[in-house]
C-alpha cells in the first residue's frame, strides 16, 4: 500500500491497542503508539534505494525488508530502541503490538499487483494477489472516517473493530470481482494460458494482460465487460551477441526479475547503436506502456547506456539515455520513430 494508507493503519492500530490493559500505563501506551507507527512504516525503508538508481530499487523494493526474517527482526529492533527512551514500558506488549504493525504492513502489500517477496528466504517468488490497488480510496477513506470518529469521541476499539470487519468484507468482494473478470477474459480469448487482472483506483475498472500460445493481449475490464486494446504476436528474442549483452545489463536484469509479461523491440539507430527495448504489458496508460527497460548497444556488443523505470514521454527517456552515455541528442531513424508512436 502507499505511505499514507500505512500511516492511517498505524493510527487505527494505536486505537485498537487501547483494548490492551497495559495501556492504562501512560508510558507503556506512549511506547506502543510509537512502536505501532514505526512498525507500520519500517518495511518501506528500502524506498531510499531510489536515490541510488531504478535498477537497484526495482530489484530490492519490497524484497528483503518485507521477508520472513525482517518481520521478525523489525519489531525486535524497534522495541529495543524505544526501550532506551522509555525503559519503564512493558517490553512484551510493546513488542507484540509492534510485531502486529509490521506483519500487517507486509500482509496487506501482498494483495497489491506489485506484491512482495514475503516468502524470502524460502522463495524469491513475488507474491502479488492483485486485488487491491496500491492506493485504494475505500480503504483509505474508511480509516480516515474511523480516525475522525475517534477524534469526535467515539470508542476507538469498537470503531476500528467494525471498520476492519467491513474492510475484510471489501477484500472478499474484490476477490469475487477479480475471479469473475478472469472468467470473462478466458471466455473472450478462449486460448489464454496466463491472465493478469490488476486493480485500479476505480472499483469496477481493472487492467488486463494475458498470454496465449501465440499472442499477448492487453485490455481493460469494466465489471464483466472485457475490451482488448492491443494484440501482439509472441516472438522469441534473437540470441545474438548484442541481445545477450543487453540482457546482461543491470537495468534489463532488474526489469526481467520483476516483469511477468512483456514484449521486446529492436531498433537500429542513426548513431550506429542498436536499441533493445523491453516493454511491460501490465501498465498500459493513455495508449502507452510506461514501464520499460532500454539498452543501447554498440557493434562490439558493449552496452553504451541503459535505463529502466516508468517513463510517460519518449523524449524524457531518450534524454536519460543520452545523459547515461554522455552523448549529445541525435535524431533517430524511421524504425525507432515508428516504435515510439506505437509504444
């Protein structure tokens, strides 16, 4: 989930914590509130990896910081630090509530389309159930209304208990809607082998990416009504020294480690380089595919420049590639220009 949702979830847990008798001690309750708020945010500390580069961020975000060992270690570390400032707090209950906050953070992230590597170190498989958008207006609004009710004098234990019962029901409904859409997509395509149905911020609108034996399909669903926008033939990427060099690049490796369904394009550029581009099909937006990985490779099979990330304007992507290579802007050939319009 997004940072704002994790914050309001921490506040809600602070209210529920009042059900614990030890919170009658102001010192212990202060420590629990601090532990819950820190625990609700701690797993996302890997967001700082963006400062390094996109490849490192994509490969590691929601990875080790959301793993089984992390869920165990975060509460221990947070509890130990807080006890330095509040040594009289009940350490066991502080740890238990902090653990709940960390666990809930990782647990709810599993339901996003992005997912987490929550099963590490047992598996590096991305666990992404794809039923709740990273920012879900219903869940965020429900928490805000609960917090407002608490501020106005409502019993926080009752308020947030009822709220979470409603949210659990909401999750069940989302699963039902997703399954109905998957059935509709299967009925529409007939020959599908793999279907991704990903949520958006709008309840009835879902993104669709699917693969058959011969084609990729990209579309949208509104309820059970399915619209296919794009259809691409599945083609094997040529195994040449240039493509092998591109796929060995850190940016493209990060992309392939994360993307579960993508297509490729190879273009010869006017500057003598070859562009190898991978395009994720899950995030179609405004007739474009913004999540890409691109490498420019010379005739000696050396990667001159590369990039991966979300790009919504082609000129910005080319500027990033040119900055990486240290070259001045150039005009690209017709093949590249044609692809730029299509993507």
